[in-house]
C-alpha cells in the first residue's frame, strides 16, 4: 500500500494559460460533445412491414422514431420538445405494425414517488401511451409500465403497483381494468401466441412462481410451484407449454461479493394440458436441462427480451458460462444435451431471435475484445457468421419482421451512436441521416488507444488511453483516471451503448481536448473478460481487490514521460465513485484530486439497498469485512480535495452515502466541494444536469490539477 501524505496543489498550476496545455487541440464545449441524439430501445415491427422503431434522446427531449422500407429514412412520431426528465422506454409494436405502445416517465422509489428532477409542483407519473406509427397525437392508456400487447391486438396488459392491469387498444373510451388480484408482485408479462392466456412471474420475496391467467375462464394457476425462484416464462409456439428458469432457493447471496459457483440453476417445462399446476398448487413441470456444478452453476444473464427463447425445431436457446465465458446454448424442449452455439474466448451480450425462430443475432467481442460486433448463428448449431467487422462498434441487433434486414446501433471512436439497417449484401444504411448536429466536434476528437498495465498485485488490466494532441517532447501533462460504474460494465474503444457512458466518453474526450492524459480503466469485476475476471476474488464488499487496479493505473500514469506525476486525478460514478473515493482515501500521495459522482462509501449501507433483510449486527463477520472494504474506513488518511456530485432521489446509491462521507471528511480538514441535484436520480434524467455535473468536474480539475 502507498502511504498517503498531504498533497499541495500549487497555485501556479491552476493559473496556467489554456494554450500552454491545449497545444494544437481544437476547442469545443461539453454541451457540443453531448449534443447528438442518443438512440436506444431499438425494436422491430412484427409481420411483413419491415419497420423498426427506437427512442432518440436529443439534449433531454425524448421521442419515438420510426423507419420503414423501402427508403428506411427515420422520422419522429412523437413531438416531446423539452428536457423534462421524463424517460421513454418499453417500446412495443401492435401486431398490425400500425401503432407503438410505450412508457413515459420513470418508476417509483420505495416511497412510491416518481422521478421529478425539475421539482414540478404539479407532479409527474409513469404511464403507458400509444401512438400511431405514422405520427399524430399520442393517447394515454393508463398509469403503469412494462406493457405487453396481446397477439390479437385488442388490448395491452401492463403492470401497476405490482399488479397486472390491462386496457383496450381499440376502445378509446374504455378505462383500464385490473383482471387479476393476487398476492406477490407481478413482473415479466408474456402473452400466449393466441392471446388466450397470460403468463407472468409472481414474486413472493424469497421465492417466485410462474402464474398463468386464462382470459376466458378468468382462472389463475401456478406452474410447478416450489420454494425456488422461477422466472422468464417462454411460451411454446403452439401455446401448450411454458418453459422457465428455476433459480435454487438461497442462491442469490450478498451483492457485490464473488459468486463463482452455487446450487445449479435449471430449465423446466410445464405442459398446461397435463395439469401444470392448479389453483391449489399442483405440480406438472419437469426439468429438461440443468447446469453442471462448478463454473456456470450460477445463472448469468444476457441483454434480451427473454433470457430463454423457445425457437424453431423445438429447441430452447439460453445463456450459460460453462467454460467461463457467457455463451449461447440450445437444448431440445423435451430434454437432452445442450449444444454450444458460440464457442470461443469471448462473451455474448445483446441477443434477439429471427422472426422464424431459426437463428439468433447477437453482439459480442469475438476476435475484438475491446469492441462489439454483430453475429448470427442457427439455433440448431453450426458456425456463426459475422455481420459486421472493423474498427466501429455495433450492438442491439434486431431482425426486421420481413426477415430481410438486421437493424442495429453503430458508433466509432469519433462518430457517435446512430441507428443502422443492414439489408442483404448492401452497405448498412443510416436510419437517421442528418441527425447529428453540425456543431458536434467530430473532427476535434481523438482516437483512444488500447493499453494494458499491471495492477499492484500483478493482474493484467485493460484500459483505453486518450492522448491530447500537440504534446511536445519532454512536456508533462496533468492526467485523469476514469472508473466506470456497475461494476458489470466494460468501456470500449469508442462511444458506448449506455447513455450514462456515452456521456462519460464525451467528458473524457473533452478533458483530452483541454490537455489532460485520460486513462479509462476496465478494472476487475467488470464484464467481457470472462467469469473469473468478473467474479474476481475478494472484490467489492469482500476486500475491495479492485484497489490494486486503482493503484496500478496511478503508477502506470506516473511512469509515463508525458504525465506530471504530481497532477494525477480520479473520477467516476457509482461503483466508479467508490473506486475514486477509495483511491483518494488510501493513496492521497498518488492522486491529487478526485470527482466522485454518487459513489458507494460504505458497503454496509449499500448492501441494504439491494437486500433489505441484511443486518450488519447479525452478520457481523460480513459487515466487518464490508466496512474494511469501504472508503469510509480510511477517511483519517484522506488528504486530497474532492468534488462530490449526487441527486438526492438516487435509488441505486443512497444519498446518505454522500452525506456520511462529507460529515466524516470535514473534521479531517479535507477540502470538500459539492454539487447536489434535488429530486434527481442516479442516472441523471436531464441533459441540463449532465452538462452541469461535467462542467463542474472539468472546472474542478482545472483548479486542482491545472490545465
């Protein structure tokens, strides 16, 4: 460990003229770097239309866009104009592809309060809406979220306060109804292919059931109920059976602790005709596959509409990391051996099925571990085919309903994320040409370089290095280390697929434009480098072994000839805020300043956010280790100044974490600055707040490290 000492940032450094460090780098603002609309929620229309829809977030104004053949030129079908902090999500096409159902507004906190980052006295809500695919005035369906449109197109089911509701899509005067009054909290609504039944998960806390509601008889039954946690119901194409995951009771463990093995999870199938569970809780399911013990025995999810897909040829496709990497497998619905579909030392992430169920498309870092590209593979097995290659990144693929194309989102090192469609052997088409503002400083950006460096304990760590332009031989620049959140994330060689990290990438580019050397670190416990890297020994609340990566990053920069070893800073949000605070607390002689956005400072507080039953007094041994793994345990050694940024309606990291840290640092004489956003959440909901946070961070580094 490096013994912390008092850091003195000389006034002369703060007064350096911008040109002295900026060199020949072109100048731009943070707002310009974050100006392009961010695409998300990409979905394909059913049937033969071939259309796709997505959400564009343009400086906080979120709208639904649609692109359809033959020209595939996107257009907005909603007209929300304000940076109002109201999210748009859960896009669902109607079966005739004539309308799109979506959710506007964020979910409630434990007190039932909806996110209201502008503190509007009139209040806000989360509600289901529907809009014509051709545009026009949207219609409010009702308060709720997670819509599921019936295959018959007559109604949409959704969730409200943990219960299933539905509403007519044809009768605009009809009011939403609650057809099911049941114990537990409902989630994962799935209609049967004929729209006659509705399956969902009934969460009971320490266990969960798969429930099926019959629309005609108004009867509710539970499929193969047990003490375990059942999830992700998937209907067979004929609607006679339901496949689902079974996670063994007690398999969760504490969050932010390594889980390399446990009681194996399984896939089960219930036949509704043979009595797959009645109102009284009768059995009826059978196990068709189970994970092996050891690696892969703990379920690892992918990004997909459903974690298991009932596909063509009566095969079920699912993720498994038997070999230590997250891959796709398929197994016969009647049981048998699983077939590995995506072999190799890489990980599968975004997955979608083709309309005929014969293939799946997915993103992965195969053959390019620091990027994402699009691939497809047959569910019966065989060689996978690459649909995209090169130095750009691609993610969230969806096959168009007519089967002719694959839509996805692409980005580069300088070109921001934008939606594309690939039609046969044609070059990919931009679905929204002209969407990137003219003021976006693409030519002024730099291309991050992949680097490897040793952690303090010798582990090899991957990172991206942003080098400013115009560095003269022998010149030493200030440097900043960036730590992502999660920790289940990977930063890439280009613009990121999460809005949060799209913004972080913009700030890293801005800092490089102001003359800083920026190192973005993929520390242990992150994704895409295999299970053992992700489930790192002693990570998080069981020892904070990632601190070795924090030290390694600082030592790597200190050893570079273009870095001033006295002017190395840290910044990060959430889990990255935790590592920023840990670096400042335990190595203030190495790190001169830091910006901590909504960071974790005491694991015992954070664990209770995810496991309310966690009791530090009753679980004293775990609590002691969790405390010793937290920045709050080392405040007596903290000397470097810090800027703390937090929204006080944060549902991921309690605002009290920042309150507690500030109160502990002030008696130590640490210079604490703060920027607080009343009523905003963890992932700031307004463009205005993101810009304000990043401008404050850049100004803080200018004053503390010099620029």
